[in-house]
C-alpha cells in the first residue's frame, strides 16, 4: 500500500518544517509520477466486489462511479507538489465522504478504502512532523474499519479483526517511509544552508582581504606618487625612481588581488616590515622598527603581517604622525604613533576585519588613543605585552 513516489529532494523554496511551509516534493514528471501509487489501487477490487454483491441497478452504477472517483482522488493527492496543502486535505476529506457513501452500497468491503486514507493521512502529517495527529487519525480509521461492521445488523458480520491488524501495520510502514523522506528533506535543506553560509563566509573573506591588500597598496602608491610630484621640479631622477616604484607596486597589488580571490594569498611578516619602513619613509614618518622578525612565533607570523599592514596603513592615512614605533614579541605585536589619536580609523572596516582575523586565531586586539597618540596591540596569549 505503499505510497507514491515521494523519493525526492526538497526544493528549498518550498518550505517544509525548517522554513514554515508545506512540504514540497520534487518527483518525476508525466506518467511516472502516477504509476507507483496507481499500482496499489488493485486492492480496491475488494470494494468493487462488494458493490457487485450488495447493489444493483442505479445503486451499483453509483458505487462504481464513487470507487472511480476515490481512485482518481488518491492518485491526484499523491501527485501534488505540496503535500499537506489546503487542496490536499480537501481531496482527503472528499475521499473520506466517498468511503462513507461506498459503505452504503458495498457494505463492509468498502472499509478497505480506509487503508488508502491512512496512507494519505500519514503523508500529510508525518511530512510536517505532526506525528501525534497522524497516530490519532490512524486510530480513528482503525476503530471505524474494525468495529463499524459489527454495529450494523444488516451487514450480518462481526468485527473485522483483520483490519485491526492490517491498517496499523500499513500505517507504521508508511510512518517509517515518510519519516525518512522528511529527514532527507531536512538534510537537503541543512546542506543548502551550509552551502549558503560557506559562500557568505567566502565573500566576507575576499572583501576583507581585498580591503587589507588594496588599502595598503593604494595608500603606498598615493604617498609615493605625491612624493614623486613634489620631487619632479627639483630632482627628476629621484622622481622617476619613485614613479618606477609606483608601477612595481601597482603590478604587485594586481598579483595580490588575484591571489586573494583564489584563496592562496600568503603574507610574510618580514616582507611587511620592510614595506612598512618604506611607506612610512615615503610619508615622512620616522619609523622605529625591529630589524628582524625571528622573535615572533612562526605560528603567529602571518597574522602579525596582516596586523602590521593594516596598522601602518592607518598610521599613514589618518594619524598625521611624525613617528611610528613597531614592537614585536613571541606572541604579541604593538604599533604606536604620536598622531591625532582617535583619527586613526578606529571604526573603519579595516580594523573590523582585523578584529575578525585575530579572533579567529584565538587572540585579542586593543586599539585606541593613549597619551602619546594611537596604539594598536595584539596579544596571542603568550608572554604579557609590555606596557
């Protein structure tokens, strides 16, 4: 008495329990969608035999017509895309009325139709997670199909003990089937959500990397281009050298952007330290920085490179400082300037992205004005950062 071919994948837009709508089932099109549920209609032959045994003339015609409508309703209900919709339950109610009418002409043989009603109830309720309601509906159908024959003297029969066993067994089988369908649908929806979150995280990563890469590179290019413009009237050779460096930086920035989009961008702390000295020099800011980076834990070196890049970019862009001090320890880094303090981009997207990087690595970041100017400090949980 199996059910329809509800072997399906969830159409995400269709809802279901995770999204608050009726279950949406994607099934094969055309005649294949009707074949499987139609096969089980052969059991309605018992009802047709009951019509032949207990009705004649117009009553028999009405009995066969009602049986045909019941079969059509069963196939149509199971072929609906939205199982459990208002249209679905309208069809089920109509089929229940047809079953009651069929009992008038086919007597106890009409009650086999309750098995088909039980399948529809399980489909409509279990797929929505309404197991208690499904059990109650099956209990009512089982009671009716097993004991109503004994309550009607003209049928001359006692309780139908077979239905008392068969209908619950079929319902339990259908519960298991539809529970698997529902679990599969929820798993499909969960996978779609995971894919969406992964795509969103990747977009955030690319946006953060592009900000960090281009923000630093474009700041350096701007500073060097400005320096070249000022040098051009009095030192053309040096100005040409600065323009050459601008060209090299632009090419490097393009390479970095491509690498960031591909996800293979790696950053070197030593390289960023050398770049920081150069960009600070070009901006007219005195740099006090260590000559080597071996003191830093290699596990933190790449993160410190990002910290250095963002911190120095903010110093050049926002601080108006005359000097900048860079200090590096095994598990900490500090960048301090003597500029305007709160003007150092404290609330910018660059610092927000840096907070994300540090948090993902399990560290802490502090940024804010102090008595000298602005201080950016990152601590990865190693030896305490000196005051």
